[in-house]
C-alpha cells in the first residue's frame, strides 16, 4: 500500500505504508538523528502532534521492549523511515516496531530517501506536513480536517513523604518516565502533579524540591504557568528540563524563539561555562531561549550548545534554581549529563542545611 508524505511547500515523497495503514496524520515534520532509541523517541510526549523522520537508515532491528516506553500513549502523528526491518532480534523484544505502531494507531512510511528529506528540512526549516493515503489536492483543507492529539497526564501513586527521602514534586507538562526513574534511583520520592496545579495544592504535598518537566510545543502557549513558576522559585529548590527550562526563562522575563529545524538527537555537545567541561547530550526541542534577552533578567547562562551557541542552561544567582535545555535522563543517549540530577539533589540538601543553620 502506498502512502504520500506532502510538505506545506508542496514537496512530496511516495513510499510504502507500515504501522496503522488506515490512519492519516498531520503536524510539524522534524528529523531525529539518533542511531538508536526509536521506541523512546516515539513515546516521548514532547513529540506530540509531530511527524518524526529518522535519519538512521535502518529502524526496528531490536524490536520493542515494553519497559522503556516514556509514556503510556503515543502523541506522535506519524513515523518516516528509510527501511523498516521485517524482523527484530533482541532478548528484551516482545513485538516488532511495525506491530507496536499498529496497536497504538500511528501510521508509518518507509522506502523514501530520508537523507534527501533531512537536507530539505535543514534548508527550508521545520514545516507542516501530511502523511496521507491519497495524493493531496488542497493542503490547507486536508491539514485542517485531520485531528490533533492531546496529552495523556502521567500518574504516580502518592504516599506521605518519608523523612529520610527527598520528596520531589514534578510539574507535568509532558513528563518522560525516565525523569521520574532518574530521581527515584537517586533516593528521591516523586509525586507528579498536572501543570494546572495551584500553589496551594503543590504546598499540600510538602515537597523538598520542584522539577518542571519537559513537554511539547511553543513555550509561549503556557502563559498561565509563569506566575506559578515565580512563586515556586521563591519557595523551593527548583529545576527545569527542556520545556521546563524555557518556561523558567520566560517566567523571569527572558524570550524564546523557534529554531530553524530544531535539535532532535543524541549527539549534541554542550559546554559548561564555569568549568569548560563538554558533555554529549540528548536533545529534543524546536524552541530555545534568546541569549540577548537573558541579560535583562536576574538569570545567568550556565551552558551553551557548541554547534550553534544556543542557551542550554540557566541558574538564578542567590537561589537554588537551575535549568537545562537538554535531556539529562538520557534514555536513550549519553550518560554524563545525568550529573544534573546530582546537582539538583545537592541543592536540596544545601537548602535543608541552610534552613537548619
């Protein structure tokens, strides 16, 4: 069965369908340069309503491991690959990638030159696209006719915090499971609350610290969250990841802008400006913090991306507040950026010592 990938500029690729062959999808088309981690990518809530094109030439060879999903549902609109494997071979695999997408009602396209598609996106920038079962005559009308998906809130059983465990409240804008896992592995107790939670509701959980999660979309679409973030920053140790980083910046007066084609991959070098240390990081975002606008705020830039110089980290001098644009949970990806969580926990303990002094 043929499927048609049509971009807003009229460019079209024709390939073979896989996944849910009856479904069509529309959204922003982005490319991901990761050589592994296709399962974690398509289950990442930050890809809500996007079509993902993988640059790796062969996808699906190690199948699907149900323990590494980053969310219970798939928010991506479609998956595009050069070649999909017809079988998978790994001891953790329980099903094929094709079957996984079919069950979750996500369409796929294979058999096109994804190198050509990626070069086109790098030249033209991220743009709207449609994966359809028939050639498209009116792009705008077809795009408007296809439904968008909504975030499915994460949930975690809530218990009274144990005296010996730091209690972290994660504000869920589209949280990845790996973030919660990284905190729990470091001895924290975690509660997940929706982004619409009030300060009073958050305080009722008696948190030792707050983490603003990753999530999809333009940070300008979250104006209601900014007053809450300022309140939280004045009361608790606070950290932000990806969208959480962008929202922290906007809460203190910085601006954000859309990248030409975004950062989606596992090999982005990030430099710590204080130490000169360089980390390889996993990234997934289409927007970034405007560095010039940070100079008019109380925030300070801590890390930058070495490929394009974009802002990768912030801190609030005098307060236990920090954020990073990259994904320190690195599932999949390099591990050295995980020290972000260690630094966050150290902030909690330092705050506790300061409070008792």
